[in-house]
C-alpha cells in the first residue's frame, strides 16, 4: 500500500482547519508526569483551555486503515540524551523508518507527524491524528533511565469526563472516550514486545503522557530501551523487533477497532 507522507506545512494547515471544530481551539514517562512540560496555551487561539472542545461521532464499528506515527521531540528539543552522544529525537526518527515499513507490510497507511528535524507542538501532533478517520496513534520515545534492551508501552492515565448534551469533549481530555481501546491496543503491542525483548513488561502501563491526552483516537506511547546504553548499536539492533512488534500488535487490534461514542462514555 502507498504510504501517505504528511509535510510539515500540510500538518500546520490541518491544525488551522481543525480549530473551528475544537471551538476555536526526557525522562521515563513516570518521571515526565511531574516534569515542567507545558501544554499549548489555548488562549492564544482565542479561547481558554477549559472551552476548547472536540466533537465525537456516535459509537459504531469502523475500519482501521491509518496509523499516525509520531517520532517524539525534534528541532532544538533533543529529548533524552546519553553520555555517548545518543539523542532521543534522532533515534526515534530512525526507528520510525522501520516501523513505517512494517506497518505498510500489514496493509496500513502511515501518516507521520514529522518527517525531518521539525518540532511540532503537542497540540499540532494531536491535530494531525484527530483529522484522520479510522486511525490509531503511536508515539515513539527512548527512555533516559529505562532498563536497556527492553521496551514499554504506556497509555494515558484515567481522565474524568463530564457528560455533555452537546456531545462535546474538552480538547485537554480528548483521549478519555478512547482509553479502553488504547489499553487493548497497548496490551497487544506490549505482548509482542515482551516476546522479543527479555525483561519487558507483559502488559501496558498507565502514566500522565501529555501527548496522548489530547489525541481523539486509540493512542499509545512506546518507550524503547534507554539512552544510557554503552553502545549505540545496542539500540539500533532493537529497531527491527520493535517495528515488527508494533505492526503485528496494531494488526491484531484491527478487529477490535470502533469509533468512540458520546463524550464521557468509554467504548
């Protein structure tokens, strides 16, 4: 299947188009939950963060065709850095090449949030995913303190959503209706990773992952090994296995995919 590449200019245009529909709107993940990473100020777009919202379709079965692949960080944001000059932002771009190929071999269309050394904001990355139909979201990271040679899948921690008769959900909690599906996807991918990388967990874990919170689709974060490896080749050798695990996990998830229901109702 032909891969869909999304240019950075196109991504910005998608965000601009998405604004009317949202009411004008590196450490391990456990450590990042209390970090100083700040979300985009929605007030700069003419509305407060509490007002920004996204409309969700009625719950129904759907066809999963698209994987939005997010190589984390980029630009002047290198992410986690190791003593041997390893930069998270560069490693995940190289992993993304193999993950994309593996997903294509499973018949998926792939849209990337960045193709080069750009650094899209959290909301710009989410807008790319939220503009797709029939999609899941996978963001790639390398840990700063993780156990070398292992791989871990995270889903966002529970998010409270107040039912709304207008069927609008706040942008900052867009992930809430998809959490059950995200956990299902996360478990399937983690199971594949555990088969390939000894010491990896057997199931997904939950954390306050900023990038996932504003994504209105089943969404996971895959955190690979650690930048503290003594030899960069140790990371590179993991790429084929990580790519195959993600692709097979997503393929196994495909029969479970549904479009999320009304805001505040988990699928």
